[in-house]
C-alpha cells in the first residue's frame, strides 16, 4: 500500500511504502494535508481544555518551543548540562573498554590450539616436547577415549624443565575425568619444556593433547568473567545501549581477557562458537511468519480468539497461555513464540489490550510448557541426546524423560498461573484509550518506524522526512483533539465490536495462505520426527528449507520487503550471546559453578546427600540459567552430574539429578529477559511492532514466577525421590 505525502516545499509527491498488515488496523486513506490543524483550530482545542498553551506552541512552532525551553531557567539548563555530561562520559567509557579489548587481542598472537595425537600404555609413557612459550604456567587440554573400559586406571602427567627435572606431577582416575581433561599447572619453578603422560592401564590408550603457556592472569579468570557478565547486565538492565551492542561489547571484552592470558582464540574458533542451528531456525521461521503476515491470517486468528473469550480479558489470557504451553511441549518454544507473537499483538490491538503483559504471560508459559518434553526446550534436547549409560544405570529414553517431567510441569503450570494472576491483580491489562485513539497511536508508531528507517538515507530523504514529520504531527494533533470527545460516544457492545472486527479482519490472499499452510504443516511435521535416526536434518535445516520452499511456491520477486521484516537485531544478539557465553566458558566461569556444586554435594552427610544434591543442582541451575544462557550451562553440568553419579563413595542415583538439571535449566530461563531464547525472540518481535519489552519489565513478572515454579518443582522432586523413592 502506498500513501502520498505532499509538503509545502516539495516539488513532487513522495511515496512511502507500507504493507497492508502494518496499516490494516487503521485503514486510513485520507489525505494528510486535510489533517493539519490551522491556528484557529488549535486555539479552539485550547479553549476546549484539550490542549495546553505549551502543546499548542509545540504543534504550531516547534522551534519557538525549543527556544522557550532553553530560556526557561537555570535549573533546566543545569539538568540538561549534567545529562549531556553523563551521556558523554558513558560514550567515552564504552569506547575505552572496546579500545582496551582491541589492543589486547591486537598485540597477542592467536593461540593455535592444535591437537596432537598420542598413545600410552602401562610402562610406556608418552613423552612430549613443549615449545613456544616463556611463562611458568601451562594449560593442558586432553581428550580421552569416550567411556574407556578401564575406568579405575590412573592417568599421570609430569612436567619437566629443560634439564629433565620434574617440576610437578598430578594423577587422575579415568572414571572421574570422563573424556575431557582441562587443567592448569601454575607457579612452576621454571619454564616447562617437556611433559610425560603415563597410565596404569594395561590397555593402549590413545589421546589428543593441546597446550598453551598462560600468564599469571589465569588465577583471576573466573572473577574477570563475572565482572564482564556484570558489565553486560548493567548495560542491558539500565538500557544504556541496545542489548545486541551490549552482548557484542561483552564478547570483545572476554576475548580481550583471553588474549591477555595468551589464550586468544582464532577467528575460525570464534565463528565456530555461534550456534548456527539456532540462528538458522530463527531466520527460517521469521521468513515463514513474514509471508504468513501478508495473508491476513493473524488478524483473522485474533478475531476468532476474541470471539472464543466472549470479551473476557482473563479468559483470553488463559487461552493464549494454554496454547503457548501446550504447543511448546511438542514444538521448540522459539518456534512457538515466533508463531504466536504476531497473533497476540494483533489480538491486543484490535480489542484494546496492552500487548506487553499478554506477551509476558505467553512467553513465560512457553518456557514452562517446553520443560515437559524432551523436544520442548534446547536444554532438554541436550540432556536426552547425551549418553547416560553407566554400570549401575541404563540410558534415559524419550518416554521416560517426558513421563517424569510432564507430571511435574502440570503442578508447576497451575501454581504459576495463580502467581500470574496475583502479579497482574493491579496491572491495567485493558488499553486506557478508546479504540479510535488506539488506532491513531498505532499508526503514529508505524510512521515513526518508517521515518527512522529513512534516516539512513541522509540528505537524500530530507523532503520525505519533512513530509513524514508533518504526517506524524497531524495525527498526534488529531489524537489530542479526539481526547476531548466523551468516551461514551465510542463505547461498543461486544457483539458490535465482533461484527466490525469480522468485516475488517478477513483473509486477504487465500492462495498464499494455502501455500503457506502446506509448507508450515510439513515443517512442523519434520520438527516432530527429526529425531528419527534415518532423518539427518536438524531443526535449523528444516526451517531454512521450509522458507526456501515457500518462497519458490509464492514466486516472490520482492525479497527486500520480506527481508525488512526479519529481526536482524535479534539474530545479531543471539550470535553475540553465543560468542560471549563460550568465551566466559573458556574463562572457566561455568566449570567453576559446576565444580563448586559438586564439592558442596560431596561435603554433605550420607543421610541427606540425595536431597541436598537435588536441591543444589535444581537451584544452582535455575539461578545460573537466569543470568547466563542455559545451553552452555547444561552442556557443562552434564559431565558434573555423570561424575557425581559414578562416584561409588557418594552412592547417589542418577535420574533425580538429571530431572533436577532439566527443571532448573528450563524454568530458570524465565528469570530474566536473556535467560531463554524465546524471551529474546519475543522482545525482538515486539520491538519490530513498535512496542518495548524492557529487561526490567520482564524481570518484574518473570523472576517471581521463576522462583515459585522452582519451589513447586522442588516439592515435586522431594516427594517423588525422597518420600516415594521413585529413582528408576
């Protein structure tokens, strides 16, 4: 749809393209020039009490208002000065942090991290020469055979100086270290120049080894990682910069610290840290949703949901939360939110609800519902995909996992729903504006969004920007004038509103809807069956192939318009977040959390060790997953749990610890905005629609629900595994 804006100084009319979806709510086709207020009309509004003198001045002469503000007093000028100083200080500090990180990894060569293959057997150690460093600290990374049969055998590493003198020696048991061993030998008497790796096993043991000389800064790696994470959260919480830029800056800082430790990863390694399956899944589903939005199905679905709720707000919220939770149990919750968010925004817009509280409830229950099955949330997929076979325990299957988790999630969902109602008891869900004013404000946001996009064109778009500003000011003036109209004139019955909505929200392109529905059906079907061994397609490939297939079927020639609907900021944030979390993992933050958890469990008495282990794993996982991405945390905790369960001196069953990890990692994602992927996707789609879902707004709702849901999960685990003893 195009709208011609004619300005006073324009030689030609300027056409601004807007999609039918964006302007469907208002259906406004009037000439913007007819909306401009004359001076007499402004005076009339002022006399009627709907416009103040300041508002009139701003509308008719913005420059005059600006000069009025500048001369309004020393206090305002002082406040403005302090604000400007703070903004300048903020910019200088952020640029300085980036500059320091850049200098760090610009002056230090990349750590090659090459793996070398060796083998050893009892009585014949592997001798390895070391070179390329001059520090007294050496980090070793050893990859051992998976599920080595001689689990009780020892592996011993000796470091030697240039004269062959043993500097240090350390031993481990194969069953304790698993298949990966990473350790740092620090504060040695001299520079190590050789190492010897030996074993007590009579079997030949192949292993891969890499090493790097690190600086004394390695002693503070966990503390530095925590500081970097805190900086990122401060930037996001106080909205000092966009969350994507905050994640990018945090990534550079983490890489800079690694460089100072002489552990700078190569560009290839950094790019490999990005979880491309998740990025591909998001991109593919965004394309499919973008095509679907042109069919009018989201508006049609909004009307049907409103009809089903019979106009009751809480009934509608309950329906949406139930759909979100149930669908997320079978689809991954990122896909669920991608499909439901546009519908929810349209529902709230056409019936006069504030979309943000509804979206918050929806994404929270999406995370809860995704916890119920092995495919609903990425941590669950990682857990079920791991090999849990042990001498005293069999592997965990899909049905077993779902049976234990789904029962607990039923109780968690019920409890969380009542907490949501309690949190929303004073929340004005209904939009305080009448429908006509809500439509005008929606249109203003869309025009402002278009204006912001055109700012990138610079001086070439000056006239178009002036025309857009005129249009926006005219609509804002109409909003100010409309507020003087009594609300009673705008009230409608539920039946009248449904009838009007049904006429305006009909399917626009049935052929496109048919093609999109067919593709979406097969994409979702493949999501369900992708875990079958014969199908070698991940979720990301399925989404990308579905998007390409849909574009081929529709024969779209306007990719630019479609690509504008992709939330590139969200994709960039995910890429930066993956790099940040992997860099923090390289600094040892996640491993440190796991090790401290394991050491506390080992210190508890035998009688209460199982209860303590479950509660520690559950609550540490929940709190950690609220502030760091739950995917790398789950990956790091799995070997910790395996080692705890394999330790015969502890005598702990495996399964209760696995369920505790799954509950904590998934439910903890509701704690903060960046705790789960679905949260970020929802915030990105809301931002694209002109809405703001801030970190603090999410925290006020998500964190209390997270705490209550984890408390309910705690009670469930204690009853099942302590009181009943359901440990098989």
